[in-house]
């Protein structure tokens, strides 16, 4: 895992791995914001919950594309070659916490020492090595790069679910990696639950 202090305002830092999740925790699930979501930062958001334990939860928002920064520009900031790269991945705003940190959510066909396995066959990597691999034409089969993340303290996510803020569903590559706008991916995630957003009422539910 490389520290890039002094090289760029965007840093891919080590993310601590949580302990073993107990049965019933939602690590690996997809969170879908209910229409009643009051926080504008998460309205109609779709989130991959990467870690969930008694200590809290951490996830990556999947449907907030970044328009003012390209993958090529990011590589230049980090002094990663080749430029132009042989492959590119999409950039997303991963959440309101630590927007200067980068995380690559990806399939598990590629990993490094610092990769965090996620239930469902995915992983989260916060090392510049994965960007070097992708730029060189290798790396994981599917992935997205998120700047920032969504975080919850102990019991916070559970309370939000009890107050009907979120639905949850099992992940798939179409929800995680499809190139869709914010509303289309939100509707796709709801469709997996066979839910029509026009018929949603303020009742809690889980997949």
C-alpha cells in the first residue's frame, strides 16, 4: 500500500480491515435510498455496503458520477503512467466523508495485499497499484473509482433502516458497474426487489 503525501490532493490510503462480521450484518449488500430519504446527499442513492459491524458501517455510493475530473487527469495528478492509459474506469463521488481519498470497488479477479474482500465476489482496494495495473491494460475485469465514502457510526445505520430510510438487496455486477445515470441505477436496484418506486410507501423492508 503506497502513501502519496505531497504528490497529490487525492490520496489512496490504507483502509483498516474490520473484524469478522457477525451473522445478520449487511456487509456486501446494496442499500437503496427510500423516496422519503431526507438527507439530500443520499437522495435516490444506491450504495455498496463494503463493511458493517458493531463498530459502524462504510459504503461506496454507486450512482454519483464525477463530471469535472477524468481518469486521465487523475493519473497525471498521481504521476501514474502510461498516459493515455490502455484502460479506463469511471470516477464516482463515493460519499461525503473524506472526498480526497480514493477507493476502487472491483471484481475479485484482481487483488493486492491491502484489498478488502466484500461478500458477493467483490473487493475494495485503496492502493495506487490498482490504478497502475488498470492504466497498463490489466487490473480487475470490472471496477469503479470512488472519491470519498459513506460512513455510519455504531448503531447509526441500523437506526436509519428502522426509520425506513433504506432498503437492501443482494449485489450484482449490473448494479455495481453499469454505466447508468443516478435515477436509472436507483430504479434498476428497486426493480431487483420487484418494487415500483411510484408505489413505495414509508415501510421498512429488506431483501
